[in-house]
């Protein structure tokens, strides 16, 4: 459960970028900013997963 919760934001941001990001969209800057923040949070949570897991 912890593994899925830690990796979900990263995979979600990458899937959303592949599916809804359009270079011709006039609002792409706001969307890209949101996706970059979500990606940053996802990378940090994925790294946190290694700290949470027992060695």
C-alpha cells in the first residue's frame, strides 16, 4: 500500500503529460506548471518510499 501511494503521483503526472498536454493549447503554460509541480512531488515521494521501506 505504501509503495503504491508513494509512486502514484509520479506515474500520474507522467501519464497526464502524455495524454492531455498539447503544444498548441494557449493555456499550456499553466498546465505545464501544474504537471511540473506534480512531477516534483512525485519524485520526492518516490524517494521517500526508499526511506520508509525497511532495509
